[in-house]
C-alpha cells in the first residue's frame, strides 16, 4: 500500500509557492491580453484574482474584461490552479 505522501508528490511540483504563482499570473496577463502587470498589482484568494484598480488604466481594465476567459484558461494551463473570476 502506498502512502498518501507518495500520491501528493505530483501536486507539490505544480506550483511551489505564491511568488511563483504570481509570476505565472503576470505572464498569463501578458500573453493572453497583452497587458504587462507587476506582481504587486493583484492578489488572489479563494479562487478569485483581485486586481488593484489604481494600477490599471481604463483601456487595460477593458482588455481584461474582454479577455477574461482566455486569461483564466492560460493561468490554469500554466499553473494547474483553477481560478473562478478576475475582479477589480
């Protein structure tokens, strides 16, 4: 019989810590919507990415709104984490 820790090892490799996940999210914004973001311009909790609205221009907010699905799919593809929504 295998230990539970053996089973969970493969999940530990996906994303090591929050700073790496923030980097992945930032890169996903760049590739999916063409928006360069800093890792300090958003937070994530309970499957929701909260963007700090003072860090984004109105045109960037519009681009995020229009490409929300693509951004979320890109993040899931790169990190293995499933986020439900992006909010300002």
